[in-house]
C-alpha cells in the first residue's frame, strides 16, 4: 500500500501556496499603483499562474484525500459502516430535537 503524505505536511504545502499567493497579490497591488503597463501585465501574469498552481495543488490534495479515504474504507468496511450509522444517528437525533423545539 503506498504511503500518503501526512496531513501536517499537506497543510504546510497549502499554507506555503497561500503565502506565495499573498506575495504575488501584493506585487500586483504595488505594480498597479503607478499603472505602468508592462509591470501590471507581468504582475497579473504571475498572480494568474500562482492562482492556477494553488487551485491545481488543492485539487490534487482533494483527490489524494479521496483515494486515502477509499483505501481506508475498503480495508476496514465494518468500522466505516458503524461510523456512518453513528453519524447518521447523531444527525437524526439533532434534527428531530430541532424540529420538536420549533413546534412548542
């Protein structure tokens, strides 16, 4: 079974991407202060690339998480079923109580 990166390392990667995005957005703001055509175009290009990279990494992390969850559920189907029933019971209880409190 392939090893999956830890949640902590994934969150660090996302944080780094967001920090890079913030730096690029700041560069865009600084470049547009003088509204110099070439600087604005370059900053916008960098910002667009950073946003695309951030989106791609987030999508890839979501796919990895989905595969990890699928693998875990297939390896341990009964605990997954029990967890699902438990969550459903708790949600059903909460919704039933909410509905009865509005009728009073």
